[in-house]
């Protein structure tokens, strides 16, 4: 009888990548993948612990799996499993706990459980881990853009964050392994690769004579790769060398997610962030100068302990001044075990909610304004799925565009003319399906090419 496995993934892109890696291991062992709502033989819950709410949601999903099939093997991995294995062990019905390492041995643990019928807890002290755990993913389930994990862990210890205790210190993946997987993903048909990690821009800081800029140069040489996107990068990691690589690249897209968290130097100091706003501003100005039309997106935490109205307005005014194209706004959430949780002057929920609302309204207005700059321009999208009868995909600048088209174009490179700018989705019409890699898009898009210049643009592509 065929064995089945179901996964539930909470949290970040890294967790989703690791779920895909665990699925590959089960697939190689002869398992079929089913939906989490189905009656699987093995349930794997990949947990999140970034907030107390993440812990709560993780427990809810674990209990749901146990209720669905009490006879199934219930395995729990991820950040919450790493930081609170005893809490999970206390949930009746949990069989295997592995945290944020030993994922490659999960099949062995499942077989061990079948033989011994005794709970297995393999969570170890992640702070002692010094090597990157190889988890190759040759293709992704229901994905048209491939994610490539290049590093693990974080050395920053921001006062609001539990992640170093869940993921350990920074470990970079062997560059040869990164290139090898990138080549596999291109061979599998992916046109875009998204570099990801717990602290992606810190890649190489633990390596000798190799860094992020060198990796980007080597990935530039991967034949058949059209787009290279960095999922997130700190301002402090946008070194002059990295900026030089970005400037000369034909593949790095003009979208950069650069977490700011707060644009107040006094709040940043309490957060223990490793930059000042003068430095942050200098980096994004350089990017915009090098790559006109680049989208800058960011994460913002509002209501951090002690945040005054003046400090909040510093953030608001900075975001508005520099026309960020989109924000991920979060109210500060107390995370047990972090220094910020013990700080005085915790902000009340009503104030946090009002500040979140104000920043989201600004973000929506800036995102629409950014989209409107591209009216009648021709962008290149990779259709990802059908939504309301239309093909939807992201352009290189991360604008989401919907077009009339056949589902067979999913995953292909398609040139579209933006006819109705909008947010969160713009509408467009297909101009051409591409068969060859594009030249550097921002060389011509910075001039906002319109219909009257279409013939000139066609000659350049």
C-alpha cells in the first residue's frame, strides 16, 4: 500500500524551502504527497516562533493533525520545535521532534518510530552548529519561481528577535553547492531564482576569501538564468562591492527588500540594529541612482517599547520622502525571552493599531503611485497562476500584473504592456512571449518607454 505524507508550513520563505526539501526526502523514499486535510500516514508540521502568536498557531496545527489521524506519525520541525521542544513534547500524540536541523534524517526517525513506538526528540543545541545543513531542492511544488537557500542563522541578536536562538549563528552554504543547485533549477525550467536565508545578505561572512558579491558574480554566469532576486538584504550588507555587482549585472532584478524596522535612530539603538538612518539613506539613494525605477520595499515595526509619536513620525516621514514602493507593517509583538519583552514603556495596543493603520495607508498610496509610473510601459512578467480568469505574475520590479492569456504560459517569460496601473494588481496585455534572455531591463525602462517608442524597444530586445 502506498505511503502518504502531508505538510503544513508556518512562517517565512526559508521554512517553505525546507518543507520542499523534506518532501524530496519522502518522495525518494516512495511516499506520495497529499493535502494536509487528507488522511496521511505521516504529518509534518514545520513551525514558526517569530512571535508568541506563531507559537500558538503552531500548537493549533499540531493538534489538528493529531485529531485528523490519531494513528499517523506526527513529526514537528522548525523554529518553535527548536526553542520549545518540551512544550511540544507535552502535547499528547506528537511522535518526532527535530527542530531546525536533522531534517535529512527524518525518514530514519519515522522508520525508528514504527519499530519502537517511542517518542523521538532529536533537538540539539543549535548554537553549537557551525556547518550549513545541505537540503537540495531540484524543483518546487506549484511554484514558477525557484527559491534557493544560501545561508542559515543570524549573528545580530536584535532585542526584539528570538531567531538566533532558533536558527543558531550564521552559516553559509558552500558556493559550489549553490551554483550546482542553481544550474539544476534552470535545467528544470525556472526562469527566476530567489536567493533566501535567515540573514541572506550576510552570506560569506563566515567564509574565507569568498563573499556575497562573489557569489552574485558566479550566479551571473549560470547559463539560461534570466532573473536573480535577493529575498532580503540589510543596508549594512549593501557594500560598495555588492552595489558594483548589481550595477553591472544583467540578471539581478530592480527590486530590493531592505528592512528598516524604524527610521528613528533612537529606536534603532534600542532595537540594537547595526546602522544609522544616514547610512541607510545613503545606500538606497545609491541604488536608485544606479538603477532608476528600482522598487524598494521594507519591513517596519511600529509601537516598539518607548516609541514616541515623534519617533514614529520620523519613520513615517522617511518612508514618504523616499517613496518606498511597498511596506510590510507589523505592530510590535512581545516575544518572550527577548530583551525587548522586558523593556519598560510598552506601547498600548490602541496606539500600535493606529500607527499600523497610518503606515499601511501610506504604503498603499505609495504602491499605487509607483505602479502608475509604468502606465503604457512594457514589462516582463513570469505568469504564476490563474486568478479570476486572468494570468497573474510578477515583473522584475515586483509589480503584480494580470493579463488575459492561456494557462500554458505559466512559468514563461512574457512581455506585457501595462494598461491599467493598480495596487495590489495592475492590468496589462500581452505583447510577446520571450524565448531568449532579456538584456538588462532598467537600461531602457528607466526612460519609461511608451507605445510610440515600442518599435525602438523591440529592436533592442
